[in-house]
C-alpha cells in the first residue's frame, strides 16, 4: 500500500501534505489536480506534515487534493536509445511531448520501447558477474553501448543463460543471472537509478592525465583540461560563456557529450537543436547529434526541475562512463541551479547563508563535481567524465558564494574577463588569472611530452611568463608614458600582444580558425615563441608598434588559412621576410 | 467584473497587511482571483483553511467585514482581433472610453513553449539606426532591453524602432509610465497612422504599483494570441521593467520573504525569465520579439535588476551621450546583440562581422588614446588618427539619429577606415580588404 496524503498548504510551488504513513526524504509523490498529476519531491518532514517541492505550476491547486507517494526517489531510466535525445530536467523526451506549449503533468517514457537493437553477448554462461559487469553490447549510434548488470544489484551472481546474438527490444530478457541462494534474475536492457546518488561501480579513481583536446587554443595550450578533469567558466553576462561552452562541446575529443542547459535561454538550446544534427564531429566525421544528449530545463521551465536537470545529466554520464567511454558533461549554468536551491530554501524559511543561499551550498557543489573523474573499471578498462560548468556571478563579482564554492573544487579555472570581451578579444579568458592545475601533474607532463613534445610545458610556461611581463610593462607605460620607458619595454609589450592576438584570440565563427588541432597549436606556439625569444633592432618606440602589427596581421592570416596550404605557406614566407628586416642574428 | 448569483460571500477578514489580507475559506485554488469589496485580489498562499490574498490596489480602507467573493479562475484576458487599436489597464479593462471587447477568455501567464518546438530566429529587424543594425543587429524572436539612465531618450528610441521595424502588431506594456510618456506613445502611434496595429496595456504612476505585476503577462497573452493563432510578427515593448521588479520587491517584502541582493526577492531571475522567455520564433511564421527598458541608477549594471536581466535577455542596448559630438549614441562597448551572429554576414553583406569588429576595436584604441591624453602624455600619430576616426564613427554611425540601410553603413565604415588607417592596421581578412578597400580608394 503506497502512502497517501492530502494537501494542507500551498505557497507557490512549496506544498505541505499531511500523510497517513511512512515517507522518505527526497521521495517522489504525485498530487492530483483534476485529470493532471503534478510530480513533487519531499524536502522536509515534520511529524505528519511533509513539505514537497512541486516540479510544475501549482495554479488552481486546492486544499485536500489527494497525494500518492511512490516509494522511490527521483530516478532516471537508463538503456540504449538515450543518445541524440532531447530531454527535459525530469527525463521526458521533449520531442515526444505534444503541442507547441508544455502541458502541465504530461510525462513520457524516455526510451524507444519498440526499437530492436542488435545485441552481441560479451559474458558467457558460468561467468561470475556483479553490478555493472558487461553482459553484452548493442551498437548505439556507433558507440558500443554495454548492457550491464543493473547497478542496484548487490553481491555477486553467476550467468545462468545469455541471449544469442540477435535483435531485441529493450524490455526483452537478454540474460538470466543467479545469486548465491540460487535465485534467478532476468535482465533486460533497462535499468533505473536515483539521480542524487553517485554510481560507484569502478575499481579505482586515479588522477587524470590525458589531454582532452578541445581545439580552443587558450584552453589546450595555456590551460589544458584532461579526460576526467573538472573545470569551470565564470563570467558576467556578455563575456561569451555560452559561445565558449558550445565551441568546446562541438570540438572536444569525447565519445559522448551531454549538455545540461540549466535555467538558461531557450534560444541557446534551440541553437544546439539546430546545429548539432548538421555539424560533423571533427574527430570521427559523424554527426555531432549522434553522440550528444541534451538535457534542457530553460529559465522559463519549472524552477524545481532545474536542480533535477543537472543530476539527471550527471547520472546519464555515469552510466556511459561505466561502459568505458569518455564522457564530456557541460552544465550551463550552475548558478541557476544554485538559485533554484535558494528559492526553495527561502520558501522553507531556512536560515540563510551568504547572499541568501542555503548554508550547505558549498557542500552540494563539491559533492556534484566529485561525481566526475577518470576511473578504472573492474574489468581494467577506463572511462571518464570531464565536467565543465559555467558560473554566472551576480554583478560580475567573483567574490560570490557560487564562484567561491566552485573554485574550491574545480581544477581548471577559465575566468572570462569583461574588459577583454569589451575590446572583442575572444575567447575572453583572462590569460593571467586562469589556470589549470593539471599542467603541474607529473603524469600530465609525461603524457604530453610523448604526445606533443618534451619542450611543450616549458614553452607554455615561457609564454605565460611573457604575458605576465607584458601586462606589467603595459602598466608602467600607462604610468610613465610611451617615451618614459626604454624601447625594450615596448618590445616586450608587443611580444605579449603577439601571443594574445595569434595564440589566445580565436574566431569561433570562422570555419578554419574555430578549431585548431593540437599539432597545429604546437606549430604556431613554436613559431610565436621563437619570435618572442628573438632580439629586434629598434631605435624608436613608434616603429615597434607598426612592425609588430604587421607581424600580427600576417600571423592572423595564417590562422585563417588551411594548415600548410599554399596560402598558409605564402603568409609564412611573408612573415620570414618581415622578421628578416629587424631581427638581430645571433 | 460582476459576481455571479449564489456565489459564496465571505465577510470575515482575519489579518490585514499593506498588500494582503487573510480569511478562512475552503475549496479555493492557488492563484485564484477574488474581489475584496470590489477590489481585485489574487490568492498567494493557502495554509489549511486560511487563505491569503494579495490586493492589487493595496488594502487602504478595507474593513475586517469586507465582502469577499472568489472568482474561481486565475487572471484572464479576452482575446480577439478587437484588441487591435485599444488601450487597457492592468486588468485588461478598456481605458479608452470604448466598449469592452468580445473574445475568448484566456488565462494570462500561460505555459512555456516546448524548446524543441521553437524555431531558430533568423529574420533581421532593420531599424536604420547603425548603432543597432551594424553593431547590435536585432532578430525577430529576440528579447533585448535598453539599459539607460532615466534622463536618456529611451522611450523615443524605442518608439522609433517599433515604427520602423516591419511587424504586424506592436504591443505596448507600460509599467509606471508617467502620464506624459503615456500620451507621448499615444501621439506617436496616432500620428504615424499605425494605431490599428497597436495594443496597449498601461499602468501609469497614478495607478497602484502592485497592479503593474499583471502588465507583462497581459501584453504577452495578447502577443501569443496574434503570434500563435494569427501567425503574426508581434513586437512587444515593455517599459520600464525596473519598476516592475520594484513592485515584485514590495510584494515579497510584505509577504515576509528573505530578500537577496539589493533587497530583491530571491526569485527575481525566474520571475524575469518567465516574461522575457516568451520571446519566440514559431515554426508557422509567427514571432514575439520583446524590446524592454531597464532604467539604471547612475549607470550601475551590477545592481540585481539589470544584472539578472542581462543574464536572461539576448544582449542589451546602452545609450550614452557622447560629449565629443553632442549626440546620444548606442554605446558600442557595452551594447551587445547575442543573436546578431544568426544574421550578420548571412542576411547582410559578407564583410559585416569583420567590419563591425574592426570598427569597434579601433574605437577602443581611440578610447585608450583619450586616456593617454587625459593623463597628459604625448599622442602618437596612430593615436591622433584613431581619435579622429572615433569622432567621425560616432557622428556618422553610432548616433541614434542615423537612418540608413546596412549596406550603406558598411560602405561608410570602409570609407572611414581608408580615410584614417592603412589596411594592416584594421586587421581584416585579406579577401575583404582586396574587395572593399581598393574600391573605396578609387572613389
């Protein structure tokens, strides 16, 4: 008998229910309103009064309406067919919903029940298996989608039978496994998991070290993120968070990309819907949409489901990681999620923390980021979830609770700067304040030496030093005046500008410049750093600017040309001629 | 609004605050409307049999034995083609001395569009103002506010934009408009002979502030009628959203909610998003474009209202008085149209994106030169040229009195580049330099 209750109080989407039986924290319930059923989640229990947050509008809800508790927490349904779907925060397939407007209380099954999948067994009869062991696989959009022992099954089992290769729907039994007491369990391709619990089915979680190529130079070269790494992008509005995030999601070398559009603009999600089915993955040549899942809970969709949307996305990511795949999870924006928590905490009349956010905000964020990572599975395979979240700091002030809490847990910081955005220096990642902790990992050094070059890290460090130095001399020039400093200062400043214009700035809307493979990044960094290490002959500071502007112009034309094409090489020759004019030969 | 026969009348109020009153009642739905001694009110909280009502006009003069009748519905608007050309108050009642309109009664503040049913905006809205068309191109289905100090001519610019844009309907949502501004809009629309394309919902400074909260939903319900039922292109003007947010703060304060930044309610972002996200391009051709006004205090955009707005809207337009030319310009640094990428260089000439960026970059160089000048340093030849360029650029392109088409704007920009700079100084793709630079020099 499920627990029942009746509505006792309503304030916006916080509803008080008096219940007749047991309920658990975070349990899901449905509130009846005419023919509609509104989904809600338990937030607090006080005697027989249960406080629930309703995931939809409570307009018209009345006292004494019936409430039925479901006996489980908010769950997602996992199985083949998740890829290339557009879900809302509660995992409804948006394409299956009817009508132009979202209807209250409309829900659907997220997977395709009739589709037949081409199943190939992996496990054999007699094999010892446990939760997450691979029983077989189906081809889901060219990804080897593993059919696993459901994560909720504890202990070890023996495979009693396994279906032969063939076509099966998700609900057909593909294996029978037996526990120690001889009890049989039929396994099909569907399993469920509560979103707020991490799926921990791996053997170990080593430090990540493999570069995750994004094609964005200021990330790959200057602030690299790794497979299984974490990063965050704080930035005031208009600094290009979303453009940057979309660029990363289009270009990153990942098997699966999950985009959680959390409380942001609907038109930005539409951009994903429109572009991803047409764009090709630069690494495999297949359509991006084939490897992508979009979880969209835009700012005008119910606030309570915003929080759920990031957990839904993370749980799906963990599911694919357990198959030994490389997953990239992007959440835009985690601040909206934090605001949803704040609205609710406020309505529950909890004592507020800083800026009226709930006191445990920091813990919630840390807990969420820690669900990503690089793992070794029990079968020795590896998988990863790389997580990049955006943060929208109120008033562009980075000393606010969401930014500060995130900074404590994320290992890469891609800080977007208003001044850079204002002068159209995109991507507006501040080159001096941003960092990647991974660059200090010896594992990363070892990996990158082999992948690119043993000199890579020292070259990158030299570049960072020069940028820093450039900023310092610029300040001095601003104080002392152009002719109040030695000519050398101008040369240093313009060398840092050269790095800025050619390496850091990148045109996300140019077909060629938008994506720079790591080999090309290596070539250009070496070229630019060689120029920066050279000495030049100048008497007059006014000549320095003109000369370096010419160099910058030619290098930018190189960036706009196909790598090693005729145009590229002829610009390269032009560059050598310009350099020969003033370079001091050693 | 009239009461129906046999409706239950309550006559015992238990609590009265400045904005709300409470009573014991049963069978009441959340968000339902009620009349308290004839004053319109809405259910905002139900706790057991105690119902709290927000009285839009304020509770002045309400006695504890007031007559309360529940209307059994959320706020509604009657929609039909008769809306066109009419003026209404925040409750959707006519204020132009003409009869009530007939039509289908729809609840305001209706559901959101399923994001997968939206179409990507792709139609350019031409305004003739280069500060907008060249640097911050507007697209139908976009939502964008003017960020302006109260002394700037934002209502005039907005009226201009509305009249020049090719739309089927213009819906004005006026919140806390001064009576003078209300008459200004009325006159402008009347003189332009477009009154039959306009629907206005107006709350003036003379009306109670809490009533304003209904204006955006009223305006957008009318907009959805024309955009969805009639497949029309609708432009919604909302002025001033700062006064709307202030009204939200008043209500949340009186409901004893914990304020967050700048005394604004913690739900400000969601409250504003619900309004602005009604901007949409429908696949069947109809669209809703929202141009709003958010007044700033001393240009401070870090205040919670402009800050939250900026995160929701697709850019913002900044007005600023340029003392060098003595005109109001659209500030190229702080203004932004996020959707411009969908049309510039696609619906406009190919060189548009690069010309736009180069001009703004050179304008930034001029700003640096100006700082140098102010600090008493000598200017280089380049600095001098940048400053001269900036003045011309401001006068011929950024000023709000410009009215030319986009191609003419681009040609003007190339002329200015050639007048003050060498090709390597503008940093534009070689193929465009080859095509457009020479052409200009031969003129």
